[in-house]
């Protein structure tokens, strides 16, 4: 991950239909462009990480907000009720010094409640 950025998920274990929050914290000395609403999910398989659609659909405007140094941004998301059990992570696109980068949450588990 880019140095000085933390992208995390509130709950490491979720059930289909649960809600959780993502948080992006900027510990860098400069602002960061970000868009948490467009975070996308990946599911861990024997072949590596693959695209997964586990979020309940929400609108995703293609713009970047600015997160100042020392700031934290958060967004609530709902895991789709049809999500398969497994290990997932979310990716968010950020812009550092005018260059696009990716940040990932730690892996989390989706299990039937």
C-alpha cells in the first residue's frame, strides 16, 4: 500500500446482508484524492484475487474528493444478501501526487450467520 495511507474495514467477519464501514486515513503530509463509493470487491480463489460483486448496488459517481493530511473518510456499505461465503477484500482508487494508485482493505470473511 502507499506509505502513510490506511484503508480498513470495520468488521473482519460479515454475513450476507450485513452492513459495515470502510475507513481511509491519510497519515501523509500531503492531501490525497479518493472515492470510497466506487470501491470494488475481490474474492480470494486458488488462482489469486478475482473480481466479486458482493456489494448491494449503489450509485458510484466518478469524482475524487480530497482527504487532507491527518484526515479520515468513511462510508457505509451493505454486503449483498446473495454473497457467497469466502474471503474478500475491497480496493479503492486513490490519487497521490497526480498518479492513480490502489489501496486494499485487509482480507475479511463472509459467512452465513
